[in-house]
């Protein structure tokens, strides 16, 4: 059998709520990716959705396995740290590359570079 019968009701409900919240946040980021027009708008919504969504999913995982094994399970902390650090950096690098490309091509949609 499984060990799911050993999980208290409060932990199961909280885990389910965190998983649903994470899924909804990720879905909102995905809808934002499809809905927005320009690259700069599109890159922002999935970054927020994925960062917050994966955070809720990882909290649910930490809670579930910590209660199941009656000791703190902290493997997900490393994953959370990597996601929180790498996702915004990736967003910034993609946006800067697109901005450089658009300025090089002479696009009117981006502001001119600052004069020093």
C-alpha cells in the first residue's frame, strides 16, 4: 500500500491548496505569454508566473514529504534558490539582447540609448 493514509488532513489540504495555487499562477503566466503583443511584455508574465508557481509547488512538496517522513526535507530549498536566482537573470539577459537587436536595427518601438 501507500503511506498516504498517514498524512494528516491539515497537511493534505494545505498541500493541495499550494499545488493548486502554483498551477493557477503558472497558468496565468502562460496566458500572459499568449495575450501580450510585444516581446518585452511577453517575457515578463511567464517569468513571474513560473517563479511564483514553482515556489508554491516546491513549498507543497516540502510540506508533504516533511510530514510524511516526520523530519525536515529541504532538498527543494536548493531548487527554489536556483529558480529564484536564474529566472530573473535569464529575463534580464533576454531583454537586453532584444533591446540591443532592436536598437541596432533602428526600431522605433524602443527608446534610444542613454547619452553619457
